[in-house]
């Protein structure tokens, strides 16, 4: 492998290295993508389970609200409770529809379809109850709440009329009838509040007694006004009895719907949602365990691929580095020794066919040029040395000639000085005789100064000329010297 790498250019090795790194990166990436896709699929399934669980939880919540407001409506008959029930039923149908659309598992989808049917049945039952309660409320608002108080007032009036007529027995009987009516009204109110069958049964029984007694009371009286009052009250009592009886039937039917449909369907929906939720939770746990195992396997596979890739990359990097760095280090050492002047060093890697081999051949040429330059420098140094010796010898000869010339010049100057000094000495001697003669004549003529002044002046002028000439001669002598 190393020999094959040596035969490649460095650029080729680098490309091979980058190609290997890229290939290893692609392998790692492909492994990551494959394993990640498997995990993504698991996460998608888990998200679906979580979504199903949330929807089922919302269905449960909606159903609980529906049951609460339905119960409140049936207890109070409040329109607001009915509106809240219908509002929550709409939300329930919406969430059930979403669950039916999104639920992928067949078993859970079948349960959702059952919930859909139950919700539909619940809605119809609620409509029936609403219809029954509408009729009930009509009976209550017309007959129960209006006829009841009117009957009580009329019977009280009848009792008072009997008292005024002195018919105490009839007055007592009327009061007893009014008491039965009051008990019936009270039990009707209790029935409307609690929907206990015994309350409406008691109310019907009390009304039946009141009607029976009232019939007897009417037959016993002969007073036309009394007969007319009894005839007016009797159908009202019977209408009140019929209203109470129908009221019992309506409330009984409503309660039957509540027990057999509303509560039963509500429990069935709750049971189904609990089953779906439990199944979803179990599926989630199983999927989580599977995902955990897949994740662990994916991580193991990824680490294994990564370790192999790192080992292969490191080995390839070492091979490429050794095939480049070692020859470069050897070449650097050789060039350093060459730069230090060691021309005996061997240039390595000259047999290589890559850039390092080309560099080695260039360094060898550099070495050979260094050797040749050293030889030429030595030859030049020797030639320069011989030229310097010749120049030194010529300089010495020239110096000797110059010294001889200077000696001859000095001798000529010395001879000239000697001649000048002799001439000056001779001249000085001549001038000295002249000065001495003039001085003697001056002394001789001084006595006759007045008579010979002109002669003295002439003599004095000559003496000055002679003195100047003497001084000039002396100066010449000094210059020559």
C-alpha cells in the first residue's frame, strides 16, 4: 500500500484521502438516515397513539360534561343546562368524528364507531326528553301552577259560603277536600323536584279522594248556587288530576329514558373510551419499548460504523501522512545541511515519481551547483591571490622607484641649497665690506656734517639700498635653506 502511494502524486493522495473521508461520511450518513428513518416511523406511530389518547381524553371530557348538564337539565329543566348539553354534544360529535377519521387500529376504530352510534342514540334520547319536558313544562305552567291555586281559592270560597248558609258539615267537607288538594299539590311539587314515583302516586291518590268527596258534596247540596259552584269546580279538579297523571307519565318516561338510554349510553361511551385509552396506553408502552430497543440498536450500529470509519480514516491518514511527511522531513534535513554548507550530504527520494522526487532532483541540482560554485570560487580566490601578489610586487617596485626619485630630488635640492648658501655667504661678505666702508666714510665725514650733508645723504641712501639688498639676500638664503 505504501509503495503504491509513493507512486502517486501528492495531489492524488490528497484526493484519495478526501475521497475516503467523503465515502466514510456517506456511509455514516446513510447509516444514520436508515436508523433515523426507523426511529422516525416509530415516533410517527407514537405521535399517532398520543393523538388518539388526547382525542379519547377529549371525548371522555365532553361526555362527562354532557352527562353533567343533562342531569342538571333533568333536575331543573333550565334552558341554559339544555343549551350547555347541546353545546357539549356538538363538541363530542366533533371529537368522535376526528377519532373515527384518525384511528388506524381496526379494533380501536370499531370502538369509535360504537361510540358514534351511542352518541347518536344519546342525542335522539335527549331530543325525546326535551320534547317530554316541553310538554311537562306546559302542563306545569298552565294547569299545575294556575289551576291549583284557583281550585284552592274556589273551594275556600265554597267552604265560606256553606258556613254562611249554616251548613257546617258541608263547610267541613269542603275544607277536607281543600286539604287533599293541598297535599296533592305538595306531592306534585315534590315530584317535580325529585321525580320520586311515590310522590306523584300520592298526589294522584289525594286528588282521587278529593274528587270522590267533592262529588258526594255536590250531590248532598240542594242550593242552586252551591250546585253551580260544585259544577264549576268539579271539571277543574278532574283536569288537575289528568294533568298530574300526565305529568307523572311524562316524568316517568323521561326518567326511563335517563336510566335506560342516557345513563346507559353514557356509561357505555365512558367504558369504550376507557378501553380505547387503556389500549392506546398499552400500545404506547409497547411502542416505547420497541423504539427504545430500536434506538439502542441504531446507536450501537452507528457507533460501530463510526468506529470502523474512524479506524479506516485514521489508518489512511497515517499512511498518507507517512508517505508525505517523512520524505519532506528528510528533504528538509538535507536542505538544512546544504544551507549550512555541508556539500557531502546525500539528497534523499530522488527515485520517487511524485512532487517530492521532483523536489529531490531540484535539490540535487542545487547541490551540484553549490559544488561547482565552490570550485569556481576557489579558482577565483587563487587567481585573485596571484593577482594580489603581482600587484603587491608592482607596488613595491613602484615604491622603490618613487623613493629613488625622491632621493634624487632631495639630493638636487640639497645641492641647490648648498649653492645658494654659498652664494649668500659670499654676497653677505661683499655687502658687509661695503657696509663697513660706508660706515667708516660716514664717521670720517660726520665731522664735516654741515659741509658734506649732501654727501652724507647720498651715502645714507646707498647704505639703505645696501641694507635692503642684504636683507633680500638673507631672505633668499633662508628660503633656500
